[in-house]
C-alpha cells in the first residue's frame, strides 16, 4: 500500500467532483469506501467525508463540527452506545496534535448548504483545531472535532507520512489564511499581570530576553459550539506546558480548585473568581477521567 499523504493530492484541485466513493478511493482523496475517517491511530487522519451519517454534525463552510464514528446500530443508524477515542476518532485527535492537514470531502447526502447537488466534491484542507466529548442528541457520549479551513493560495502540495532519513532540503513556503477568534488582549494581559506571569499550576515564571512569558487559557473554549465567554472568570494564567496539557485533557480542575489527573491545586489570587459552570464544562467535555 502506498504511503499516506497529508495534504492535496496532485492532479485533483479543490472543487474536483467524483461520482462515487469508489472513484474517491481510486483517486487517493479518501481511501475507505465506507468509513468517514481515513487514517490510523499512529499516523493520524488524512481525510474525512461529510455524508450526513451523524445528526450532530454542523457545517458553516469554513468551519465544521464533525462527529466521530462508532456507537450506531447498523440497521437503524441510531446511536445506541458511547463512542470511544480509538481508531479513526483517535486518528483525528492525532492530526490535531501533530498539526496535520485533513482533506474534507462533502457528499450530496450531507445536509448542508455547502454540499454538492450530487456525488462528492473535494473542498480543500482543514485543520483540526479542537476535539472533545459530549452527550449527543441520542443521549450517548460522542466525540466532536472542530475543523477550520485553510486557504492554500492555490498551491497543490503534499506531505508524506514518512520522511526519508538522511535527505535534507530547503522547505517550501506558502501563504495560508487561518480563521481565528479575536480575543480581548486587555484581558489576557490583565490575567498575566495578576499572577505576575507565574503559572497557576506549577508556580513557575518563565523569563526570556524580552521579559517574562505566560499564556492566557480559556477554561470553556470560545466560539461555536462551546460559546465560552472572553472574561476573567473563564481565564487562567498558565505556562506553555500546562496550557497544552489542559487543552488536551490531561488534567482538570475540581470545584475546590484541587487538580484532577495530576497532583496539586490551582493557585488563585484575591479578586480572581472562576465560574464553577466553566470548570464543570471543561471536566465533562475534555477530561477522560471524569
């Protein structure tokens, strides 16, 4: 089997149309002829197909909330058990971790204004910006993925899953456009200054040549579908390491500010009150040990 390609497939520009899943597979845009996620737990996911299989999917064109696979009854298509973070679901999470682009293909059966009238259409590269678990409409836990489209300036490049050892070259540059939520920079400065740039978890203050460094972390994420607030009761001051661990669900914060998943407790200065609902949301959606 040929190596997995992350990125555009040469010869098939954005907008390429295909009559069937078999044609998609033959072209290399999306290998599986049934599964909606193409990828492995070790390599990551290289493509997904939106075909209307899950009622919880949401599609706003440049932004997609995609539902993972598993837990459905084969006969009725209804969700009957919880989804697990394994196989294709874990592959998409790995693509987020590694920053790998994911090819998005929309099918005509996908209920969206952005779907083609018939067949399947390759709609470009997206980045997995976030993943979390929540109860779906059927009442079972499902995995959700927020994907944001990258405008690739018409360049058709590809990245293989493996690298040739001992072979080095100058990397190519390409212009990209990434859609991001605009955050209140005054608030991020305020939270960092409140803790004098010390991490609320490890208490460490990082010093660089230009001064101290810390990161402002939202407890309940901003934007759809989380709709967290850009406010001090939803912000933490963290070092880069604990910010990443927090975002990827390695630990959570209990209502009494003790840490779940790692040892210790959260430091809180006078005047900084955290929203209990925000802490609960983070535990329920991101922390697997909850």
